[in-house]
C-alpha cells in the first residue's frame, strides 16, 4: 500500500538525532509490547508480514505521531481483535470475557522462549527456475497494490541490475494477507543514484533493495 | 484489571499507553495465550544476550582471520554459525565489506529490519522517519548528521532491507592495530560502524 510507512526519499523529516547511551527500552511497557508481539507471533496468531501490514494500516497521522513501540502496540491490538483472539469489549473492560481461540502452536510458555531468540527461516524450495541472472538489467514494476508489498515506491519504474540471488523466499505480499507463502526468487537489485533521483542525485551513490521476482520485469 | 477514564486527564500520554499495554497483557494472560513469566524471559534474553558485542566479535575475527573473512563474505550466517562464542544467528545474513573505494550503509525504509542477533535491538533513530526517509536519497547528508565525512569520490552503497535478508557492515580495520588480539580489536568496533553510520574507534580513542 502507498502508505506513510514507505518513507524512502521523502523530505522534511529533519536531521537524524542519535541519542547518547540510549537505553534498550525507554519505558517498561515498551519491553512488554515487544515480548507480547514476539510471543503471540511464535504462538501462531500471525506471521511477521501480517504484523507489518497492521502497523502500515494505522492512520497516517497516528503512524507519524506515535513512538515505535506505540505503533507496535496499536498494530498488535487491532490485529488480535480482527483475527478473533480478543474482542473490543474485552479491550474496553481490560479483562477476558469471551472463551479463548485456539492458537496454532499453543500457549506461549517458558518452554517456547528459545524459539523466539533465533529468526525464522524464510527460504523455501524453488517451485520454478529463477527468471533473472546476476548482472541482468531489470525494471522495478510500476505497481501500486493497496495491500502489503515490500517494493518501495522510490524504485518503481526504475532500472537496476541484479547483483545477488538469495534463493526462493516466502512472498510477503501474499503471506501478509494470509493467502499463502507462494515462494518467489529474491534478488538484490542495485540502482544508480542518478537513476532514482535524477541528474541532481549524488553520482557516487548506489542504492539496492531486495526484490521478489514478481516485482521485476526484464529491461 | 480495570481503569477508569472518568477521572481527570492528569496522567501523561505515556501512562495512558502503559494502562492499555497492561490491560492487553492481562487479557492475553487470562485467556491462556501467554505466560507472563515467559514474557519476562524474552525481555531478559534480549537485555542480556543480544547486542553489538556479538557483531564486534565477528568483525574482529574477520580482521584477523582471512579464511574466516572470506567465508563470512560468502555466507554470513554459515560462517558465524562456526563460532561457538557468538550467540546463534538466523539465516539470510549478508555481510558487506567497506573498502577505501566503497562505503556501505544499511537502512530499512519500510519498517525497521535490522540484524538483531548481531547488533541488538535497533536504536530509535534507525526506526525513525529522518533516517528512513533520507538514507536512500541523501546518504552523505545523513552521514554528516553523525559527523562522518567520506572522501568525495568514495562510492556510497545503501542497502535497503526490504526482505528477510539482513545486512551487517564489515568496517575497515583501524590503522595502528597491527598485532592486536581479537579481544582488543573487538573493543574498537562500534554499533554504528556495523550499520555504516560510523567508523570503528581508533586506538586510544575513548569509548
């Protein structure tokens, strides 16, 4: 979706302001939110792409004015409601009222903690050979799906070169919508700065994205 | 747990959020989805086990062991998996090497993708709009925000983490460190030098 989360190339957000000796969390609730997201994901309530989509669909003014973990919290709550794990009535009451919905991998207890400490595997057996070779010129498609995609706007329509082939990976565009993994070849595609930003772009800059095959056409 | 919103709004937005977060945890616990002790354990694991010290060990090893460096650049996850002293790393880690000719910098314009196991949880600036928006369009300007200046003809390569691949920058070894041990070298490796928004410390430079 063409949301405000797709920020690459936008102006006006100001300087980057690193915080000296930044703590891991700025409040205890941030840590609880992180843990709940990890736990409910590992329990099978949602996949990582779906959780990203729920953050992206926060209203733009909310997305832009909320802290990082506030976005995580808002996305988590809405997602759990829409997926039937809790109700708005329960959220308003602050306690459980309805019976629980079964979780795919069961209750998240201490025995499951190690599972969340290593990232999941996203590569899958290839359903068909790769369409593109290393070194091949490709054009990022000019597409604007209203649902989740990992093709940022700033590369759409632009020509780049395939630099790496990462194998076949879960396709976020369908996984986020719970339409299946539909594994796709994943490539690092590199673009010249001037191709993306025009003649005024820094000629010494190159930018790459990792692009799934359905995002690309031969060029 | 109940919270009454009728009382005057004398609490900050933060405490409002805190109440909502607590309420959600209560509901998830009461419904039998999560065990609070397991949430505590996740937080404790993040606070103690992951962090830039993991990435620093990998970088220091690559600086001193050419065979390891070669393997690391070929397949980051596999090479790091051979190191017993570094916490386990997930798949799809790509290590990119800084040279005199090319400086690498990592961003996630769409969200906050970051090599957690190597660097810990990302800092706020990495997840915030100024960095995410400008890193791909004006990387030199972003580096200036970090007081980092590169020679004019150095190529800057920005890696936008748009999939489940994760990127770790292998910075250049500081001069004046000949004969240093891996442990000594690891002390020089900063988090930002592995994101590409900084350099490793020079010998004698304060932490």
